[in-house]
């Protein structure tokens, strides 16, 4: 895990070393252990790295440069199958000087060009300076576990793992980075800003499963190198499916235990994290007498406290379990969270995620998480409630897509138009978030059944845009690496070869649907029925209650005096929501939370 950064100038104009140093300094939290920069001033290019040393502590210094000096590579992330890939290279006569996964990237690229990327099993953002082609290549992993931002003004390309490393160079050029109001428009639909948009005009997020090449012909060459939608649903017998699923998830967990530093896991006691910890315990017991280290935060309010379930799982697998009871009202941490996010996010669970990351960072440098299980296997209440609706089967495909989008939207198009100031209406006239953001993903997934179409949208938008941002930014804020076995590409591909009725099953219970149907059956022997079938509890804090109580005056002051919100919204519409939520006649928790995040972000961004 690291932070990467750099520049590439079309006219070969060099960037001062001092400005590269500023980029690096903004990413120290992502890589506190080491720094390296490969700078070619005559060619107007540099790639750099701030390193969190996880694999080959002594030999893994980046950048890695080819023997002839023509190719340099940096990466943020880990290649989990680097041992197998290194063995293949050695069998082909390639001499490897280190045990680093980044050297494996270099040697594969030397031999195979861009075809090498399909061999990688990992989470990564990679930058390659290839002097042979006089090109800069940026690569992002399959589903977007690692971030990678780019600003291209037509002359100079800047890239970095976080937006904050790009902004100082913009300001050094005496330019102000303008707000992207279309991005805010989409934010108010999704509760996060979906890639490739960012809050800033001209700064884009490289799309997952994509590489981008900058060459001297001034063209930008972009290629999608992996598509989850390439899978085709198949008929499975449950026993065959369960065997393949458990084999793949077990191996995905095994290779994610590769580290030369202490590791552990986040453990909530939910089905996903419990399954990962159960598999970790099997492998750790084969190689070490030390138990798996697990981490959880609890709350005194039982509505939000999962610590008893986490303890149950920890006891089952003999874990060295650390739990801390946290102060429930954590809103004072919100500005810190938004600083690390660089953009507004309306999801309050980033705050407790920072808290549990701080706990883990006292003991380990790597954690495994259960992220991705809900999106792959239909684990959210929203999935059950939507597909339990009697009208869903009778909808046309176009109506189904729009209806699912409406069900997950924060503000409907009509609500946004009522909320917007005249200037914001003019800025966003004719821009529909469904058409611009959601429909292209639905179009890719038309061959899937409707449950898998909905899950595909969640994978590409919710997972990439919000739920993977959470462990990356909050973990990196305290310099720990989060690894996600469910997002091993083999597990993802199996999940989308599995039909929707293996994930959501009609039954006579809550919402009429059994969520994660085959998944829970498969892991029950591992984690026990109590943990497999316990009611899902969201990892969050009661922001809506605070907004009616002790934090109501603070919220009113924040929303009514925000310069950015005054450009986006009509004050009377915000006041109506505040009043109705405050007296309890309506619940606008999600809407007010998103607006508050936007206002707080603007305060800290000094835009």
C-alpha cells in the first residue's frame, strides 16, 4: 500500500523538484516508510511513490527501473499472486533481484507489454514511464479498490492517489480549481460522486479496469482491460457452486495473508467479516501458533452495537480480539474524515470506520475486511424490499432500470429541481443522473437477470464510488492497508455467473426474501447458523437523532451559512427540511446528512 504521484508534460517542460516534493508530502499518511521519485526533466516526466512497506521491507523501494533505464514503475497496492508470477518469470530465465511485487510488474511489462495486466490478482494503481515509447501509462485495478486521479489541461498531466496531491501544483500555477457542479448534481442522486467525475472541474478519476496512455501525438489512449459484464450466468447445482465458492474464497483469503508485517482483520460479527476471519484462522493455525488479531468498536447504544456478535465470532475462532467502546457522538471527527476523502460523501459510517482503523493501527499494518459481500450476493435490505415488490416482474426492462435507480436515489430529479437555486438549475439543465451515470452500466448488464443487473449497478457505482473508498481512505489516514478477499476477481466472476435466485430467494419472512441465500448456506458450517443468519445491522451512527437533538442548532447554522450551498440550493427548501426533521414530522436524515457533508467539505477545502 502506498501513494503514487507524478506528471507528464506534452512539450517536455520540467516540473521543479520542489513541487514534486509537495505532491509527495501530501501522501505521507499513505506511505510513511519511504519515498522515491524517478524524474526525467529533459522528457518532462516524473513518477513517484510514498511507501507503506508491507512486502520485502528492505528490497521493495520504488520506483523500480529496468536494467537499461528505459522503463520505470511505481504502484499503490499489492499484487497478491506475485509469488506465482515470480516463479513463472524465473522459469523463463528472468532474473529477479528482490522479492517485491512491484519488480514483478516491471519484469512482466518488459516481456509482455500491456497484456501483463490481466495476469495480476490484486488491488493496484500503477504508473509506468516508458521512454522507449516516450509514454506515460496509468492503470487501475479491476473494481477500483485503489484510487487514481488525473488532471490534464492539454499541456501537462498530473496524477496522484489522492486529489490533495494534485491541488498544490494547480495553486502553484496561480490557477483556482473550479467546482464541478455537474458532480454535485450526481452527488445529490447517489450520496457520493461517481467516477469519473470529481468535485473539481478538470480532475477525473481513472475508471476501474482501465488503462490510460499519454503519448507525444497528444492523443489519450484509453482501454478497458477487464469487464465483469463479460460473465454469463450458468445453471449450478448448489453443492457444486458451494464447493467452488468456498475453494475460491479460501484461496483469495490465503494469498491476502502474504505480508512481512503484522496483520489482522476488522470483525463486526456479520456474515461477511466472520467468514473471512474463519478462513484466516484456518491458514494462520497451519503456520503459526499466534491467533488472528481482530478489531471491533462497540457503542453503549444497543441499536448500533455489534460487539457481542464480534466477540462470539472471535471466541469461535480463538482470535486475539480487541474491542473498544467508542463515544457514539463522533461528529467532531467529520471534518477530519472529509479532509482524507477530498470530496463530499454523505455516508456517516466513514466516521466509525476511521475509529476502528485507529484501533487496528496500534497493533498491525494490514487488515482483511468483508467488503464486497453485500454487493456480490445481495445482502442489503434495499435488495430484498425492492425485489419483493409485486410489480417488479411485470415492469418493462426500461421501467425496471429506472425504478431500481429511483429506489436507491437520494433526491429524485423532481426533488432536486425543487431544491436547486436558479443558477444550479441552469448549470445542470438537461443532465439526468440516470441517463449519464446509471444507464451505461445497465446497458452492459442487459444479459443478466434483473437481480444481477441491480447488483452490477451496485458493484460499479456504490462499491467503487463509496464502499471501497471507506476502507482505503480511512485505513490510509492511519497508515494501514485494507485487503478484501471477496473482491478477488475469481470470486467476483463466479458471483456473476450465478443466477439471481441463488442470492435472493422468496420465502415467508422479512420482506419476503432470503438475502445471500446460497452464500449463507455455504458458510454456515464454518461460522455457525447464529452468525450466518443473524439480522443484518448497518455499521453506522445515529446522525438523524443528533440532527433532532443536541446537534440541531449546529446543523441549522452549518446549512444556512454555507457559501457553496447558497449557490446550489434555495434556502427556503433547506429550511423546510430542517424544520420538518427537527419536529419529527418527516425524516430527512439522509438528505440533510448529504448537504451537511457538502457544506463541511467546502469549509475545509477553501475553494
